[in-house]
């Protein structure tokens, strides 16, 4: 049984731990000397952590692969105000040795309550066609189960079991509030867009061992998958208006808001524009929340660089409480220098100024 989780890092700083993790990513990189080292991202239900293995690497390289479960012995310390593990020993685990529930993060919210909240929004629809369409999806047992379980993204936001539903319910609440301020918005159409905008994630992402892309998801992406799902359900609803179908399709394909973020079309009517901005806002606010959550063990007001947002983040609660700054704040283009290679210290990940955020 797994006893140490990544949420326990602060209590074990500068100590040797023995624990089990899932390998989220695996890379073999060269040291300054040219010899290889292992650069890993390890995960459990509490989150992810960067890990390096400097010694006895040759025998470890072929011992496990990405998405395998491993048992490691190593030192927990901090670099640039973030926890990391320097691995001393490592071995692959068989599936029978692990409890899968220990390795994937899961929403702390009640899934049943979130689903009922979503159903409540749909029940309030006045448009009979949109109501019938969304209810057809919610009544499909396979879709409903996946919708309640899937993450909303691989890493960037709501990347946990139940994350898709959590994100959509939060987005629906924001849509509902904004419709009160902008009465010209078609509330039913906007909420329908919120329900469908990421539903293809249930097929785009795999989430049994770690969060990865399925082959279909990698080749098509969730928006194409969503259009296919939409076509299949609308074909079963008699008399669904063609123009309304076109609007829902546009909500789906434009919700990323920018060509460079994967939208084949820009938002071209008010509901589509509002969906894009509210989706983007909810995604970024969740990214900030989880970033601060990962830094709970730190006393510093600055929480470090967030690569997806392309900036360092300030924890205002800690700042107002008079918590100390770190010695040097990274700017948007800073790259940490490579340290000397030792057993106790790992090389940092270079900071990047490119905004990688895409919901």
C-alpha cells in the first residue's frame, strides 16, 4: 500500500523517501560530460513532480517505460522553490502490486452533485430542440459515465479525474451569470456550447494509468470528434433545425478563439465569443489555482514561473501577509543556469516565454 504521496513533500524535505509512482514522462538526456541521465516526471493522485537519476543510469534506462509504475528510493529537495526527487534506486512494478486509485488525481468535489447541477441547467432550457439534444447525450449511459470521469486536459487545466465535469459546471455558472448582464445573449445556446465544447475529450484522452492522448485523439483532436458525436445524436432527433445545428457546430469549432490555438474558425457571433472568453478564463483560473496548490509548502509570495501562462505568479494572500519574496524573480524570458551535476542537485527545466496555454 502506498504511504507517501506528493502532498507529503513539505514534511519530507531533504529526506530520503521510498515510494511508488506512475511514470508520466521519460527522457534520456546528456550530462555536461556526455554521459546519459534520466529526466522523469512522476505522478500520483496528489500531482506531479520532476525527478532525475544521475548514477547507474545505463542499467535503469531499459528497465521501465513511460506509463509504467515504478518504486524509487531518492532524496526530496527543492530547486527554484519547487520540489524534486533525485533518484538513487529504481525498479519497475507489476500492475498487481499497485492500487490504480493511488496514481491519478481526482476532483475533491462530489461527482453526483456536479452532475445534478449540470442537469439543473439543462432542465432550465426554454428551447425544446437544444434541451432534447443535450438530454440525449446525458441519457446515453456510455457518454454519461465518461463525461463524469474524464479529465478536461492532459496537463494544462482540470487535469484530474472528474475534471471535465468540474470545468463544464464552473463554465455553466459563469455563462449563467454573464447572461444576466447581457440580455441579448441566447442563454440556451451559450449553455449548449458550454456542454459540448470539450465533450470530445472523453475519446481524445486516455486516463487509465496516466493522462495521455489516444491514437484517435492525437490524429483528430476533440473538436472533430465532437462534430461526429453531434451528427450522430442529431440524426436521432426528429425535426432538429438545420440553422440551429450550424450554430452549435460553430460554437464547437471556434471555442479556442484563435487559429494558432487550433480553432479552424474565429468566434463569429456573440454566444461563440462569450463561450471562448469564459472557457479561457475558467481554464486559466484553474491553472493558477493548481499552481499555487503545488507551492503550499513554500513560504514565498512568488510561486515561480508558470510555463502555460508564460509568466511568474504572485500569491496575493501570502504577499499581503508579509511572506518573503524569493531572492530573484524570473521574468518572462529567464532561463535558469545549468548547475554542476551532483547526486544531490538536479538540472532545472529551462523556462520558456512561449504561452502554451490552450483549453
